[in-house]
C-alpha cells in the first residue's frame, strides 16, 4: 500500500535528464532525484527499510544524501539508525521527516512523522552515528517509554539536529532518558560507543524536549557545539542527584570546551540547575530563559571541579531568590554577567564582575543589611549604569555577629554539614560558615530539611556525606555513612537514630536535623564540632560606607611636590601607590626648613569631592616630626597638603603613609 508524502519540490541538477520529482496523490513519489532516498520505497519492516536506505546512501558515488520519511508513524525495535566509522571518508547524511509540531502551552507535542523506538540491545543509544562527516535530522518526533537509553549518540559525525520533538516518556523527576549524547567516555578516537566526540562545530537548535532527563549531554572532547533556541518543557526533569538540563561531563583527559548554550527556554521545575559543568573550559552559558523553579532548584548554573574560563550570562529568571551560579572553582577565571535584579542572595565570584543597570547599584549585591562588593579572595566588582541616572556605586560594609552551634557534623570530602540545633534556613544561603575542618572563604550554598532534601534514588552512586530523605518524606534526614550504589528498591529507613544497608550504601538516620551544602568540601571528619555562621544575632553595625568613590583606584601613582617648609632644594620627592592608599617620601633641603606646609600630593585620577585622609609615619624621623603636631588640608579635587607645628630637620629623609576615604 502506498503512503502519501508531504508536499515538497525537489529540483534535480540541470543536465541529469530529470526535471524533478512527481508526487502522486496518495502514492509513492516518482523518479528520485540523485541523492534522495524515500524510506517507504524499500521493503520490509521499518528497521529493514532504514538499514537498506543507509546502505544505499553510503554505496552511492559520491556517497551521501537525504533519506525522506513519510508523514506517518514508524516503529523501530532495532538499532537500525546507525552508521560505522571509516577513517578518512566523510559522508553527509540527512534524515528528514514531514514536520513536528511544538506546543508552548505544555500540551502533548505532535509530529506528522513519528518514530517510536523500543530497542533494548547493548548499544549505547537508540541511534548511533559513528561515521565521519555530518548527520542532519529534522522534522521528526522521536518517542520512547522512558527506558533510560538515550535517543542519539554521535561520536564522529557533526550533528545538525533541528526542528524535532524528543519525547522520552518520563515526567519530572522520573525522567531517566537523555536525548542527545555527544561523545563517549573514552579517549581513543575512532570506532565504538566509547570513542570521544570529534564532530566539532555541531548545531542543535529549535528542538522541543518532552519527558527528557538531559536534552544534551556533553562527554569526552565535546567541543565547539552550539545549543540554542530549544524548548525544554515542563514535563522534563532529572532523576539524578542535583540533576541539570544540560550537563558537561569532561574528564582530566578531555574537557568540554568552546561550547555555547544560549537562547533556550528551560522549564526548571524539576531540575537543580539549568547547566552543570565540570572539566569544562571556555564555554559560554547563557543567556537562557529559566522559568518556574521549585524544589530541588539550587542555582542557574553549576561550575564544578576543573571548570575554568567559562562565562555565565544572566537572562530571564522567574525566581531570583537563588544565586545565578555556583562557582566551586575559585581562581579558575570563570566570569559572570548579572542582570540588575533583587536576588537577595550572595553571588560567589572568582574574577572581576561587571554589573549593568539603570539606576544605582545592583540589587543582586545586597545581602542582609549590607552589600558585598568583593569576593573574599580580593577580586574586584564594578558597576556601570546609564548616564544621568545615579552612575555612582553605593557600598556599605557591616559587621554581623556570628552565631555558633556545637553539634555540627562533618565528613571529609563532603560538602554537607548537618546539625540538630543550627536550624539551617533559606536566609542562611550566602552566609559565611567556619569550623575546624571547613576551609576558609566557605559559604552556605543550599539548606535542606527533611521536607526539601533530595529524595532517595534507586541504583544511584552516593559519596560519603551525601544527605537525602526517603522518596516520601518522613521528617528525618539520612546521611551516607558508607559510599556505594543503592539497591533497585528503597530500604525501610529507621527513625531511631540507627543505620540501614541499601545495596552498597549505609545510611545513618540523622533524626530531625537540618543540613546545609557548603561551597568547599570539608577537610576532616568530626562530630560535635563548633560551627560559626555569620547569621545576624542582633543589630548589625555599619563599619564604613562608600559613595561616589574609587573602590579601588587604577592607573599611575599620585604626584607630590615640596612646600616652603621643606627648605632649600629638597630631593628624593616621590609618591607610590594609588589614590586610595599611597606612600610619600621627601628629603628636606640643606637649609631653610620651617614650620607650616612641608609638601602636597595630588591624586592621579582626581576625586569627586574632598576625601578624608589618614597619615602615619613611615620611619623614626617622621614619627618625631608628627609627634610635635600636624594638620592636613584637602581641596575638592583631592590634593592633600601636610603642615607641621615644628620645622623638619634639614637634610633628613621623611616617609609618610596615606589612606583616603571619601
């Protein structure tokens, strides 16, 4: 029985004796244009047809072409959508359906051409493309029943995957199926499912993902891939611990680099992160639209171990009460560009960060009653606003009394801290935390209770220290005491403080404790430790405030000049440092020193208003002179003049240290 094809015109190259393709209503097409293979012109099952079409495509001279599917439902139980590696031979393969319809209202998507996969063999994916060249697929809805086997793996073929629907069959946190996997987990280039990715400059765009765990998984050597303009629907989610929509899982042998994930619409309801990256270098993440976050949401982006020189760009986030990014690789030159928004949460930065807004400082830097403008490792932040709308940063520093708890529990190598009395709360996110066994410069990144913790997962590898709750919360938390992989079914969790064995994992009942995840793993294992949190125990005290100031002055050093009090022909006049802090040196003349103005220092960049200066002695001669009395005067531009009650000693070197506050 013939099958109708979608209306299309294929023009054959001039001179080949064919004017084109004749479409018969309700029937198969007429003569095929060179390089065009109609799947239903072959016989047998849908698997047999695809195998035959691919064989014909690769056997042609030159090899390559387009396989066209009819607007009907196809079913494949074998791994027939597969190609083999052949060194040095590049082939262009295109598989085209009659179209797929998206549904922005989160209804069930539809496809004129659908392909349902039920393959359960040993191959790594339903579709496996290992040939050198390209693989383009468009206009098809792919369907499976959440089997956990990815739809597509490409190791060598450069993917051009667009205008498809990928329906994995899962719902939310039950989703176990990845859609597109780029590369295997090995480092030997060539054939096989473990071969690393070699399809550089791939493009994945305008796809709709439905019931999928990870739309795209980047693995070994997955480099230079553009992933943009896709929709990750509300049905998508992850059954993985701290799961994400897009994941980059390189290794020490082959990082994921040069990729860009941007312009995607991501429904985040069932994810902890939009993008999770480790062993990832030089990637651009965002801007993406992140919508409708809820538990277990943590942050927009996760930069884990050995993630460096990545740039995270903020976009729309319907929930801004969580950080844009977890950067757990400080000093790795990751950069973030935040939109001006009132997140109320601490953002951790490891390099200079720019903020752009329309009026005043960015609300995303407000934290409690203070504003944190610099990461504790000393890197700088700066603001940029539009002209004429309060273009000056306003920064206040506060002291906040720490709150201590003496029943904390730490596990070496784990990022989890548990306590019965700390009562970790959402407001603690971003707070500094310290204890013996917690590295300095550590912040609280996430807090969980027995209700909000990550649920237990079957056949999942857990590390010592990981914290979970049962699949159905029972008011208790449980911590991994012995690392391993869980069983296929959940154990009966105790509620009396004892342990339970679960496959290779041993869980310790923590009772009704709360827990927090910290930005650096613990370096010791201990219980009953004293933990300090910078949780306000009372009214905070403003230490210092800056407005219209150089937070950190850049450029050349200030310039100095001798005054009349320095005597005749003073020498060695110099100033080093910046407008904010500098040292001034002068050697008085051989005669004629006098009380009064001895020298002045003019700033390199100038101040918007006269600053306040403090001056201290840099050597013993200076200390003696200052002990007799002195005064400082400043002008609006910031020039400071030092005058003394007593005359300085002739032919004597004096050194003065200045700090400025405006």
